[in-house]
């Protein structure tokens, strides 16, 4: 489990630098014209924060006695809200 936590944390740190756009599902398959509509650095940083949050969440689930159901529901809600934010917010658009 430590390996998975470290993997998420390292990829999250790499994404925070703004250079991991090839790891974002959907973004790497877009045409160049569609990619130009998005701010690549902000998108990478946001995904990096999500990956670091996921590493922290996995750590909490594995090594603490907090309520698993509450943690899982909160994690799903946060991921759902962040996906909505990524898809519908103008923060990640480069044409604003």
C-alpha cells in the first residue's frame, strides 16, 4: 500500500509543476485545436492537487481508524465536485 501512496504522491508532485498533461485522460487524446482552448498548466496543477489529496485519503483509510463510510462518501463527493469544476469552470479555459 505504501507503494501506491508514494506513486500517487510523486505523480501529484510532478503534475504540480505543470508538465504532466500527457497523463490526463481525455486531454491527451484531444486535437491540438481543442487543447488550445485549455490552460494546460492550471489543469495539470489541479489534477496534481487531486492526486495528492488521493494519496492523503488512501493514507487515512489504511492507517487510521476513522469511519470508512464517512471517508469514502466524502472522497466521492469531493471528486465529483472537482470533476464538475474542471469541466464547467472558466478557470481552466485559456480563452477567458
